[in-house]
């Protein structure tokens, strides 16, 4: 997950969900969700809430805002925990860049740099939804 102040929360998946209508075995793109803010918390939601299970070895439980989304305590976030699984590492802040192209019809791809320096292209397709793909390492482009 990546949180951007300008657009709120991006949730990236490594493959399409079967409900998306795309065959996950043959899909070449990966799906994403964008939860645009201000995020609406559900009754009883709190950044201090935790699940009643321990993460598997080598994994951690998402906390703070990511924890709220991961646990389904934010409107429109149901099912995100099941698709993402446990976090690989603790939440960490980093500076990033976001740039969007001028809209052309219904397409307006945006690019965001992740914590490893990869440039991720995020686009929306009418019948599929949001998709993302890594495009390059920023240092390779400079």
C-alpha cells in the first residue's frame, strides 16, 4: 500500500481478483484500488485496533492508517486483507513523486515512485478497473 496526501490511499495487488472478470492465470497486468479521501471510518474503527491473531513468521500486522484499511475499518475496504495478506515489513515513510498525464478520452495514467525507486504506472480501464505495472527504476532514467 502507498498513501499519498494528494490522493489518499493506493492499494496494489499482485494479480486480478476472480471477481474482476479477468482470468488471473493469463492476466499480464496487476490490479489496484484507490481509496480516495477523506476516508470514511466505520463505527468502532481506530488506528489502535489489532486483529486477534499473530502474524506468521517474517510478517507483520499493518498499523495506523494502513491497518484501518487492511482490517476493513474504512468504507469500501472490505476484502483488502484477504487479498493482500500480512505485511512483509513495518510501515515506513518516504518521499515520492506523483505525475499524471493530461487526460486523453477516459485514460489518464499516473506515475508514482515507490520506496525502492521503481516508477509505477497506474491506469484505469473501463471494463477492468485500476491496474498498475512497474515501468522503470528512476535512477535508470536520469
